[in-house]
C-alpha cells in the first residue's frame, strides 16, 4: 500500500480517536458537573426542608402547655436531676443501657479536656456555638458538637459516647429542640456536670432554679457568664 495512503488512513483514524476521546471527556466533565449541581440543589432543598420543619416545630411547641405535654417524661427527669444538691461529677457506671447502645467499658474513660455541646443543628444557633467553642478554648478545653465528626452508622450511639467521654456538658435549650432535651436527659442520668444556656427565660419551658442555668441577652454577656460558670464547673470536676 502506498505510504501516502497509509498516512492518510492513519491520520483519519487518529482524528476519529481524538474526537471520540474529546467527546468522552467532555461528557464525563458534563456528567460530573451535573452531579455536583444536583448535589448542590439537593443540599439547598434539604436545608429548606429542615428550616421549614424547624420553624413549624417551633410554632407547634411555642405554647408551654403543649410543649410540656409532648415532653413530660424529659421534664420530669430534668426537674428531678436539677433538684439534687450540687456535687462532684459521678463516674459513669457501665449499665445495660450503654451496653445495648453498643458502648464497651473502654468507652467510659473521661477526656478531661472535652466539653460536649448539645445544640439544635440550625444556622440560627451557630453564633452561640461559636461563643461556646471560643470560651472552651480560652480555658484550655475543646468543645465539640454531634455533627462535627463524620458518623457513618449510629448517630445516637456517637452522641451518647461523646456524652460519656465529656468532662462537662453545655446545653443550648433555645428553640426547645426535642433532640437536645432527650440528650440532656441522658446527660443528667449519666451524672454529668451540665450547664444550661438560654437567651431568654421565656425560652425555658419549665421552672428551673439552678445556678447552672446561664441566661444571657447577647453574645458578649454569654461569653462573660459562661466563662465564669464553666470555670466553676471545671474546678468541681
């Protein structure tokens, strides 16, 4: 075969292969872009739904009587715990509850520098969490919340494990989140040192008379009051 013909055929084949590769990579790039766009859209949709659910839940539970009716068991546990005299943090006892949730005895060791923060996972509470995080750092501690570590399996097990490991618990009870109060009840049952924070006494859904309740008007006041209360709690524990 004439070399010129071979060259033409080779060039044609190379052009076709190049065109196919370009088309393939272009479509792959478009697919990745579309996938990323879809993830962004789903994330925005999820946040929209979460905000809607949170706002509706907040309205639903805004009436104190209705809130107490929904959460009467948690309220009973908290009132009982808060009525007990202050004392040193009790060591966590390895119970059937902890065993059933999947924790072992090796998970009971307390990390002396850990403060676990109970807070609604909603953007409106981010500033409050940032203050708690900063105050913890100022006193030589580290603050964590439940969504800061990737959890591929049981989220409740992860939260309870952090509750067990923490030296002090800080609970933001603004918003009357059922999850926060459920976790708060567990924290009290474990005998943990707990500090409650709220930006309004009206947000507190039941009568709490405890020096572990920090009521603040703004983040500056929260920073000042929480630092004092946290220092006091660390001395005790």
